[in-house]
C-alpha cells in the first residue's frame, strides 16, 4: 500500500477534524471566559474592543507562519495530516498559555497552590 493512499484515508481526515474542532472549541471558550472576566473587572466596552483589536493585530504574524506551514504540509504530505498537526499545536499552546496566565492571576494563593493548576 502506498503511503499517499494511507495519508488520504477517511480516518486521517476524521481525526484531523476532531483535533481542529477541539482547538476551535477551546478558542471560543477562552474568548468567552476572557470577556466575562473583563466585564467583571469593570472595563468599558471601548476598552474591551481596544484590547481585542490589539490582540488580533499582534497575533497576525504568528498566524501567517502557521498558514504557510500548513500549505507546505498539504503539498508535501496530505491535507489530513496538516489538519492533525495544526489542531494538536493549537491545543497544546492554548493549554500552556492558559495555565501560565492562571498561575499569575491568582493573587491570594500560595506558590504551591498556584503550581497545581
């Protein structure tokens, strides 16, 4: 069996779609949670819009590099493998970033309790 035939099997596409779906869910969840926290802290709508705009502009460069990597993976291997790789990379970076922020934003907790998050 040729490796390109295996790379285009339905299970590759299904697992890639599952990983991409999980990553999309996490992005949506963290965005909703961040909006709730900003509103609870008393930020005005204008300030929240400014924060979101700055975040989008700042993330444009890294996102473009991921798009170029994904195009190269599609051309070299297959689109299913590209979706698997990108979904897993987004999932891993979101989890580590969220844990780091949670540790920093826990004001009344001891350092031992902060590391357990």
